[in-house]
C-alpha cells in the first residue's frame, strides 16, 4: 500500500504530512531534501510498501479535502523575466528615494545581488559614495555602526541573515526601515561603540538612508514587522523557472565559452535533475557545468554531477 505525503510547514519547520490521515511522516522515512524539492516543484511524495520514495505532481492526485491556494502555486506561474524586471523597478524606487527599504528573498545563485548593484550603478549611483554593499554576518552593534557610518546612503545588506536571530538587531532594523524621511536610531550599551577609525559612535543619530536587504531565507522566516515596513520582492523559483532563468541569461554568462557548449551543459543539468534528488539548479551550478563541458572531459555528465549534486 502506498502512502502519499505533501510538504507542509508547521511552526516554520518543513515536514511531510500524510494527505489521508494528516499525520506527520515518521523520522527518517523521507529525506529533508526530498521534501524541499517536492515543495519547490509543487509535488507529492509517494512511499511504497518497501519504503521507496517517488515524486508525483499534485495534479495527479485527487483529494476530497478542499484545496487552498498556496503561495508556491502563485510563484510557479510567474515568468522569471517579469520577476526580475519587477525587482529592477523596485530597486529603482529605492534609488530614487521613493521607497526607503526593500527586502529581497529567494534561493542562492539567482543573480539577485548582481541585478541590484547593476541597477543602482546604471542609475548613476557610485558604490562607496551613494551606496555601499555589505555581505556576511552582522551583530546588533556592528549593524548600528554600519548604519551610523552610512546614515545618508543606500545600504545593501547581503546574506546578513544573522540579524534576524538577534532581537536587538531586529528592533534596530524596524526603526531604520520605517517610512519616515528621517528616522532616529538608538543603541544603549555599557561598552562604547567606535567606528572604523576608532572614533566614538553616538548612542543616538538620525538616519536618512535607504536599505536593501538581500536574503536566501524564505519569506515565512522574516519578521512580520520588517516585512510590513518594506516592499518585499520574493523571487523563489521552481525547477522549471530556474531552467528558464538560466536559458534567458546563458548568452551573458561565461561569454568566452561557445553557445553550443553552454547548451550541452544545460542539457546535462536537465538530465541530472530528472534522475537524482538534490541537484542544485542555479546560475552558479550552470557556470560549473559550462566550464567542465568546455574542458572536453569524456565523462562530462559524471563530472558535472559531482559538482552540483548535494551529498
């Protein structure tokens, strides 16, 4: 007898839920990567009597339960070109001072950061003068100093997801992301803060800058107050959209590699995705595949598989 499970999020945790009984899948029955891929591609997971897990598209299963429209159902119908055109327009709104903040979410390797920086640069804004880019871990104190040092600039915070785990940092962002032209930020600490030159940082200052936050985490994990204060652009993509995104940009990627080699790399990735779970489909994995194919390896598919399939 087959048991059918669907991806579900319970208190922010991704699990597999039996569509017939509503119970959660036993631990170790279905791997997390399988559940994640099923969610991304709007699929169900079928477990047979031997414990083998296979995927089935949602439309192939009839249920008596009333079906609710999920966010992923909306996302999977969007054209990647439209998604990124909209992201460009939202970035321009921040660049022109129309909107003080923008939060961008979506998987890694889609070109989010590249598009934001290119858009700002094409608007005539110069990095380090009109906008700054910070990437990596950030503490509440470090965030406060960064906001102080760039209080009149556009600040691009890239992969600084650690701030969402620090309530002091979250509260600071709430103040910085408010819709007022001038926002007053405060940080009370027993230890004096200093800037990059060793000069003391005041406990209060007025912030007139703008913030673009780029994150790989899902919208569901973002603080609601931060989302309500900002425009939010989610460019999460399913596998079909990811391949379309790669196909749209392939002529602009690795320009020294012939297009026929890129086509071969893309076909290898599509073949691997059909055969295996855990295949990373993004621009970074496509670049790896292109470089391997360009080198003329006899077993190019095997080489690509080693590089883009998660262990």
